[in-house]
C-alpha cells in the first residue's frame, strides 16, 4: 500500500476539519452513507460558502454542487492547502496529512534500520544485498510474502556461490561452501555483526540452514534486537522467518507499529551467563532503554506454549510485563495470515502465576489436539 493510500485511509475527516478550524455540518446519513457537509469549497474558481460541498465521512469522496469539482480526502486537502494555482504540490500535502494522522494516533512503518557495523574479522561469503540496485528481489522471498521493503529492513543478502573461511584452533584454515543461500545477518544490540545464517532456497541441500564455524551461536542474541533499542514493546517470534512475518503483520496496522519484532532462535530464552551475554541479559539491556513489555508469539503447539510460559516467568522476574499470543493450532507466525497474527497480538494474555498453573493443568493446544484425534471404539 502506498503512503498516499494508507494516509488517506487513516485520516479522520472530522478530526481534520476540527484541527484546521473549518466549518462543517454532520456527519448525517445520506444515500451513500454518513456525509459531511462542508461550508466552503476550496477551489479558487469557486469559493462558494453556502454549504454546497458534500463528502463521504469515511472515504472523503464527494463533490461541490456549485462548481461540480469531484473530491476525495487527499484532493480536498490539497485544494484547501494550495488552491487551483499550486494544485500539484502533493509532497507538501502528504507531509501535512501525515502530521495530522500522527496526531490522530497513526504510526508510520519502521523502514529505516539502526546503523550497523561489520567487523574486519567477519568477511561474509561472496554475496549481494537485497533488493538489488534496480529493485529486484528473490522470487523465493516474494513467494513467502517478504517484499523488497522487508528484505532491505533486515539487510538480507543472496549468496550464489561463495565460501566462509576461518582459522581453526590449531592455526590451520577451514572452508565452508555456501551455495544458493539467503544470508541472514545477526547483529548485537549495538548493531555489530556477530554471526549470520544461510537458508537454502532451492530445497535440495542436505542442510536447510548453514551456520559459520568459529562465530558465536545465535542463542546468545535476540534477532533484530538492535532495532528494538528504545522500543517500549517487542513481539518475540522464534526463527528469522517468523520475525519477518511479525514485521509484515505489524506494518499492516498502525496501532501496532510501536511494537518491534525480535527472534529468540528457538523455544527458549538463554540465561545464566555471569556477564549477561545471553538473551535474558539482552532483555535487561533493552529494559534500561525503556522496554516495558514482551509479547511471546511462538508456535501454536503444546510444547511451544509450555516453553512460552517458562520464558514469561523469567521475563516477569526482571521487571518486564510478559504477554503470550496464541496462534491457531500448529501454526507459526510465518504460516498464519497477517490478520491472524495481528489478532493474536491484540488478544495476547498477560502472564500471571494463576494463568501458568491453568495452562500447565489444561494446555489449550493439547486439548485441541485431543479433540481433533480420531475416535476409536
């Protein structure tokens, strides 16, 4: 959806008229829904002030019954701001509408990522950034709902035929072939590249994922955590593709866009490192930057829910609010539709000891599986 279309959908006309101090009546019910009756036509060649402009309160579509000019939300705002002589100053109109929408509670999508650093000691396999300079993306990603904006946000890369080379403990050199893989970089909270993954996109490789020897395991880090610094809420999926899908779902509803998606790399939270070099330590660091709430959105399975309860206990102990989102049975964020993921985020239940006991005694996913199991005589 373009910025123009989204902002047009989000702009509340009544609030905008009040903001600008424009005279109007209504809304009242008309033949095509609720209508706003506007006192002044914004067109320079008309300027009739007898309440002869009618606009649909929801879509803004309407017209002036004097000069017969047709309007939608944005064309009316554009005419109000610039009249007939400067009717093409859409950039300024978009900026004006965006400011009004922000006042009304709209949040823009997060499209710019935090600054990152690639240390000299990490030389990625030969690869190129996605999307390409001419805007091309992998068909594999597009088929999974990961467009060019998401590819750029997560700094994804494609390796057609490259090598990861490293020095072993005995001083000898090792080499690992990376071929036809999506490269998924992993950064620490400071935006420093610490490791990466390689996802086979052809489906014929023996290993679906490759991990570079000699670099830290992903279990110490929160995927996309560097973009969550100063966020008040995060939604935690498991793998990178779950995080991609959480981001797409969050982008689809402005009221959820204060949430930043992160990944735990599995159904667990790593803990116990004396220096805090684990995922719980990263959450503590994010808390010091303002984090207040973690929404756990793992798979819709009995074991994932049990693990989520355990993780929520740890999160609560460090002074953060923990909620658990329930997806449909046997679905994860990457498999569920965006509207289903959004519903799960909205309806996420806050962890309490009472809820934990209830779910441990009667795991809702286990009950659903038993209900679906074929009955035997």
